[in-house]
C-alpha cells in the first residue's frame, strides 16, 4: 500500500461524458434530480477551466493526437486483436438498426444483442458480395466489425456515439468520396435486409441488423501522454494505452479498489455509462446512473481528496469545461453548492 507521502502525489482525471448533458430539447429543471452533495460541492468549490467539448476531443488530448483525426478504428482494433489491421484503410463498421420515421432514418445500436452466429453469417454474406472490390468485413466481436479497404476512402465520418438515436442523413460520410460511399451504404443495407439471419430476427420480433455505421478513419501517428495508467473497459481507450505504451487496466469496481492498488502519478479513469441513456434520451436511466455515480464514485473520491489521499481530481464531463479540485479547496465555504441542473446544457 502506498505511503501517505505517495498518496499526496496521486492525481486523477475522471472522464464522465454525459454528466452535464447536453440534453437537447429537455429543460434541466424538469429532471427532478435528488440531492447530490459530493458532486455538487466538488463542482462549486473547484477551479473551472476550458475542457474538451466531447469524448473524442478528450481522448485526442489525452493521447496527443490531432483533435480532428483520432484514429479510432486502428486504436480499437489494436486493443481487440493485438494487430494494426494490415495495409489499406481501416474503418469501424459496427452493426446497427436503421428505422424509417416519417421523412427521417434513425440509427439505433442499443440492445441489439447480436449473436456470434448472426455476426459471422452477415459478414460472410457481405464478403461474398464485395469479393471483386477487395473490401473485407471482419467480425472481431459480435458488435464490433471492421471494414478493410484496399484503396483510399476519401471521406470523413461521424463517430457512432454521435449518431445514436439521430437522423443519419446529415451524419453520413462527407468529403470527395461521399457519393460513392452513400451508394455503397444503400447497397449494403439492401443486402443485409435479405439475409436469413435478419429474416429470422424480424420473425422473432427483434430489430434487424440492416446497416453498418462507418467511422474511426485515420492512421496512427506518434502520440504522447503524461498519464501513468488508463483505467477503462472501453477497448478504444485500452488501445490508446497500448499504442502509447501506457499501462491499461480494467475499470476498478469502485474508488476503494482503485486506491488500494494505485501508486503515485497521474491516472485516468473513464466512466462512460451515461452516454447511451443520454443519446437515446432515456432520462430515467440517466438519472439513476447519476445517482449511482454519486454514491459509488463522487462521495469516496471527494473524501479521498479532502483527507489528502488524493492530491487532485480533474473532472471532465466533456461539455467544454473541466473542474479541478484540490484538498485546500474544501475551505471555500463561500462557494455554496448549487443543484447539478445549474451546470447542465440543454
């Protein structure tokens, strides 16, 4: 166990995207959140600075990558396979359900529960269809697929997390190659719709896997970070750790387990559990998750800083702000805690 002197050199960056919204079309005062004393006191007494506006900016800043070109597909593939993906371009091509809604097509990826058999069958059908083009769809996990492209792609894409629950039309690939790729996506949608695996899902009342969402383009460039350890279950973050030669570990169960094993240095913890309910405006699930974070994480961490076990916590809600909290800030009594909704974006 670290000495008390070691404890005082511990710095934690806690990345909690979705904690402060945005919740488009929702009045934060209608959320009926209970008291969150630890979190709200931390926010009130912390120094507030300019931070990343969304998760991919936070990850790019963490690894020293260009903000506009985080090579997400390469990084995630590295974590899940140990390889780089080979020559040519690599894209995440994750299975999604596309649903027509009046004059829009909405994207959903939650609760698809894709089986290994379904994933392999659909990828095999795709690869037979695209045999002459040289493109290949690889199923690494049932819900994480990758498209290997032998030539240049000439497009910019939208991360899957930014497309969930939204109209896909303004989010489709952009750039010189967009016309070609829009046509390909339409062809693949028809191809997937016709597959026996999808017909069986439809008969069983399950959402069809009738599309793939392309995202994460870019090649790996030299990165750097001052972080000693990345704690995350997300393979994208784990891949960053591997590429940066930084120790990557599974998300700890709670701060007690983390403090029992952590040494001096700067550490990064990624808590992504608010992203799905935020994307689909599942406000009850989001509200419950925030309450669980208050008990499981914010209360123990607030106490750890105030006792001197942790020197500093940097809270990144990925909304354009970052909150820096140190032990001496506990004496800022004049900064009275305000409801969480006063910090939120609508």
